[in-house]
C-alpha cells in the first residue's frame, strides 16, 4: 500500500498540500440498484467480511474498523467504521483543505495486481451511513499503470455524504490534488442500506482509455472520517471484478 495514496483515500491530508495543476471533471451520479456482491469473478479477499474479521484487508492506521453481526446486508457480518469526533477540523479539511493533519480517519485496503479493465468490470458495495455532516465515507480505486503503459496514477473516488454542498466542494479538492482523477458524490439513505454498482470503465477520467491501465496494480481503499463521536458507517458485500 502506498502511503501517499492511503492518505488521499482517508481524507486528503498530505496529498492536498502537494496538489498538482491538472483538474478533472467532477461528476455527480445516483447509485443504481445491484444484487449482493457474491458470485464468481470477485477479485477481493473477504469482501463481505464473512470470515468474521478483517482477513485479507490491510489496515491503514490505529483506528481499525470492527467486524460485527447486528447491522448487515443479508449476510452474517459487516464492517463498522468509527472515528473519534473530528468536528471543525473535518469541516475545514473537506471544505477548505485546511487542518487536514488534525483529522482522524479509519482506512482499510486491498491490492489487486495485474488488473485490466473490460467493459464489464464493475465495483459494487452495500453502504449503511449513520452520520451527519461533515462526516464522510469514501471508496477509492487507485490504479498504478504498468511500466509499459505510463507513470501517472489514475484515481476514482466514490463519496457518500450527508451534505451535498460539502461533497461537491470536497470532491473538487480531491480531483484538483491528483493528476488523473474523477470523483462521484453518491447519495445514500441515512440509517439504511444502499447498494451501489459502478462501471469502472465508464467512471474513468474522460481523457483516458482502459488500455492505459492494462495490467495495472489496483489499490481499493475504504475510508471513514467522522465529525461527531457517534457517527458511523457500515459496509458490506464489496465486489470487484
């Protein structure tokens, strides 16, 4: 796991302070319904947390999510992300790129080597947000191209939010901080499960072809930063294939 990108996946932090000049288009999109993320072709290990623990996932910092069995999406287990209350620091970070070093976040990730994007490549996840603004939950796909294809990472951000205005600003800060990036604000039902499915090829920055990422190393990260001490986000049924 690359420390620089782990920071970006969590909540900007250092990467915003080293922003580059390229600005990608920031799009908003509504999630579409999808079936549970089970079946053949899943490239993730323990994407549904059915082992009852975080087997297969790398933990990014001391704030490690727990695996629980009470709030689940038709399965036995889900991951429960919580952090200490960040309050004003999180608002300043997501709206103004200030005080990001003070933000506590919880992140786990998996690496998928040799990933190639086809028209059928998709990401799906079940998310249960139980938080208020400025809290944010984020799924990040970070592609490192093979040496034959290029040297610049390509990043896709999926942001689940409580405030549409906050997400619009935060997502633009993210794409401003990365040379090839695209960010999507995804509204989700607070206090209930929302299942989303995304076409990875369709979500790439518009200037890039899937062939640019043939054989890329992919890091998928799940991150949560809570603005209030009781805020949480449950996640289940992560599928990548």
